[in-house]
C-alpha cells in the first residue's frame, strides 16, 4: 500500500490528495507483476509463443493475407502486353513485402507499441508521456506515478531534450502533430470502410469466373448481402466466433501457398528471376508513366500492414513476428509467384488471375475459404476501427458515442452501434457505387499510403524522444521509408480521379468532425480553467457556504483536476441551498492504455473539515471503459471513506477541528494499513469494501478516533439521504467579431455535433431522477 500526499497549489496548500494504491493480496500482485515483466521482456516459452503466433493469424493478418485476391487485377486492369512486365511487377511485389511489412513494421514499428497497444493514437499517447504536447493540459504530477505511465528521463543537454523543448515551446507544433495524428486516424477509419468492400467484392467475383454468363450486378448484390450480414452481426462481438479466425486464415494461407507451388510447377519457375531488383528498373524504364501509375496497384500487396500494427492488441510482439516470418511472408511470396507464373502463359487473364489459376478440382472449396477469409479480414478491420474511435474519444477528439463491451474476458473487444451503421452505409455505398475492384483498389491504396507516411513521421519523434537513437539511424530509417512511401504516394496521385478521391472525401469529413469537436473540447476546458473560483472565495463563505446545507451528497462533475469549477459558483448563486457534502468529480483520460483499478481514484479534501467538501479524480486509460453509475458511485464512496480514515489516522487521533496539511506518510501509518485486521467503523457500509481495496487502515497502537467515527457516520447518513449528480450544460458560441469560418465551425458544426451526440449524463450512466443540469454560455 502506497499513499502519497500532495498539496494543491490552487488551494494555497490547504488540502491533501491521496493516491490510493491498495495491494492486499500481495502474492497475487507479485504474480501479476512477474507476468507483466515477462510480457515486457518477451520471456515466453517456445510452445506458448508458437500458440500465440497461431492465434495472431486470425486477428492480425486477415487483411494482408487476402490481398492476392485483387493485386494483379489492379496492376494490369487492361491486361498485360509483355511477359517482362509480369516479372517486373512481381519483383516490385517481392521487395515491397520485404521493405514495408517485414523490415519496417514487423521488426521496427512494432517495437514502438504502447504497452502492447498499436496504432497512430497509441504512438501519440507515447509521445504525450515523453513531451508535453497534449492540447488539453489536464494532467497532474501524480499521474506520472502510475505503473502504466512508463517513460524514461531525458538528459538536459541531449538532442532528445532539445527536440522536446522545441515541441513544447510552440503551440502550432502541438496542433500540427495532433492534425497529423487525426489524418492517420481518419485514413484508418477509411480502411474500415474500404477493406470489407474490396475483400468481399473480390471474393464474390469467383462466382462470375465459374459462370461467365452472370452479370456484374449479381456479384455486387451478393457482396452487399454479405456486408449487410457482417455488420448486422457486430453487436454479438467477436468473442463467440473468434476461435474460427485463426484456422480460417491459416487454411487460407496454406491454400494460396500450395496453389502457388502448383502453378510454379505447372507453368514454369521462370518468374523467379523477379528476385533480382534489376527487373524493377527495367519495368519502370520500359513502361514510362503507365507502369509508374501501376505502382498504385502494387501498393495493394501491402495493404493490411497498417492494421498489423493497429491490431497488435492482445499479442506480444515476438509472436506476431514469428507468425509473419514463418507463415505469412513465405505463403504470400508463393501465392504471388504462382499467379505470375500462370499470368506469363495467360496474359489476358489478369482481371481474375487468382480464381483462374486455381485447379478445377478444388475451385469451390477455395471459393468458400476465400469468402470466409474476406469476412475475417473485414471483421478484424471493423473491430480495429471501433478501437480507434474509442481511443479518439479518450483524447477528446470524437463526439461522445455509446461504447459496448462485447466480451467479459477481453476488454479490448468493443462495439459502437452508431459507428457500425455509419460504416455499413458507407461500405455499401462504395461497393454498389464503384462496382469495380479497380476503382475501390485506387481508393484503398490512397488511404493506406497516407497512413504509412503518418506512421513514418511519428516514428521519427519516437526514435528521438523515446528510443534515443543516434541521428544517423534516424536519418537512415526516415530516408528509406520516405523514398518507398513517397514513390507510392506519387503513383496514387495519378489515380485520384479514378476512385482515389473516395478516402480523401471520407477522411476530410471525419477530420472536420474530429478537429471541430476537439477544438470545442479545448475551449470548454480553457473556459473552466480560467473561470474557476478561488479557494479564498470559498473560505469566505464559511462552513455553510452562505447557504442552507440540505441533507444528501452532491456530486459536481467538472473537467478540472484542481480548483473549484465555475459551475459551482453559478449553482450556489442561483439556488439558495447546497448539499451537506459536496464532492467535485473529475473523470479524465490519460495518455496510457489502462489505469489499474487500485490506482484509479485520487481523493482530496477541499477547505476545513467542517466544510465537508472533497475532490475525487477518476483516471482512465484509452482502453478502459467508464463503468455503470452504480459501480462507479460505489467505488467513489469507498475511496472517499478510505481517505477519511487515512486522514484521521495521520492526524494521530486528534479531536481538533483545525484544518491541517499532511506532508508525508508516516511509517507507522503504513504498517497499520498493511498489517492490521478487518476492523471498521460500526456505521461504515462494509459492502463497499472489495478485494482490491483497503479494508483496514487503523493503527494497532490506537482505535478509531472520535472524529473519524463521527465523520464516517455523517457521510453515511448523507449518502442514505440521497445522492444528486450535478452536471454543467455548457453552450459554446463564437463571439461576434469572429471570422465566418469560426462561426460556422462553432455555431453550426460543433452545435450540431453536441445535439446529436450522447449527453454526459448518459455516458456517466447517471439516473435521470437524480440529475441536475446547470446551464452556462461562453463565447470563444
């Protein structure tokens, strides 16, 4: 048990904040710590690593593994003119797979995970812990003491320290990094729309290959029907069917690898010359602009690589690396080489080379497995999109939406109904609107290459601030990455008018929503910060706060982690009464993936004891879910009661009502907390204790003080009298002298988003009968 007491500068050193880190079951905590260290140090047994590598196939590699369905068609949409072009294209595929997924992502970028979490927002969280670049400055120094708040110190004269000061010194740099992260996030959301569209449409195309008389409309109808079924099943979650994912993807990879070997044996292995990079030079030189623009199709062979990082989730890096190097990479090389061998002898079959290269005897079984693999790939991308939205919510960059946990075993498996139906509508619109794999492929390639570029730019900062790499290594990584990715980016620019505009439009719409919402969130926080009430004003009101104190507890929700919010002064100015006990509740998200339950709450007293005013800060990570009101309220009061008992013990049992500050925890109080039995106040609700909390804080040298018993009894009586949740309903409006675009963004876009998003009372699961809204208006 560790308890730290810190003063709050806003209260002129007249308060105390406790970080409650309760560890009753020490053996269990030691085991958890040991397992956590094992995870971080990758000390897994070989058998366990192989099992995790197998399981990762279904979650991580579904998207990348289904790329052979449509790559050659998008490279040669009009057919192949020269056999040497096939070898050149295969050479580009081989080296693209080697440079981007294998070297860059599997062996470099995956190491930049945030305690096992991946994606652009996870990189942003990692950077926010090493440099003060978060645009909402709501962190307290006690947040850095969390066990999940891992970061290293930076030497003042190092290049990393200079970079850190440069990032923190300019406000526009913080905004630029945020916009960069949001662009990458929006493109990943675009992937959640385009991946199901192109994967399912490509898999469904096998029907037409075997029945050429069918129209393309039938394929589109089948694809749309599969997509509707896929999105309609999302509310069940992936937990019930996830055990199918790994065997389906493994079977799929082995099938395409085996078919590749068959085609190399049947049509000749001459295409293996493509392992020489000379054919890349010849291909680009011979074909001119046409072959250069075909790079947009070759880019599709590495789509799903960005999902490889975003879906890292539940698997250690080493297992993902093993799965790629031992299974995925060789199977993909064999699949593409086999298709190229077939295409060398059938130049006109580029449109459906995958299905035409399948042996007739196993055509329909492969078709079924291909469709299943496309569904698995789509499922993984959709759930990754839900996780991305959840991370954006935690960073204050997305309107409040309902988040549902679909699994009791895996907290990372979530379902967001509103986003699910938006994705479905957009996915069907893309599928039915384009009706063509080529145009969807162009759109897909545009989204993917932009995510690559964003990841590269963020990795530069990670290598400098987090890894402290030598500048030569940073230059080598940056140079090689940008050469490859800018080459692909220049190619997709030629196809913006051929479907490449779709992800740009989708991303622009989501970027507008996310940035405007974040802007409004920052302005609301700044308003609360600048208009908060001084402690001197509160002290001047006296113990009754100048009003009638009615029985009950008032929970005043605020975004401030320190100081008294303006909503409170607004409330007591307009109403003649306030509750006997007032607790200012701040629910805030930190740039960490999770906050351990025993470290979640910070409790502090505001003003003298007879004021009966407290502050409780509930801290969450971007993977955590705010629990339902009854559970949250129970834990809040439980930590409040623990604080009162600890405070009384630290006073030495004094009956004095004078307000005092405790600078540090004594050894005697710590021994009493860890070693004493389960003795509680007779008026304390014992049901509020839990196995991960302190059940006894009484020193063995003395019993409960009279003050402690009296205040606990008083708090319990107030709790029984009723709890009222007081929320601020702050309206943001643009000032009259604002520019027209600011008025549109604030008065129309932000106001519309506020109207359609879920209320804070719903997010916090506040009972309607105990809710009190306090309205405020402020101009920006």
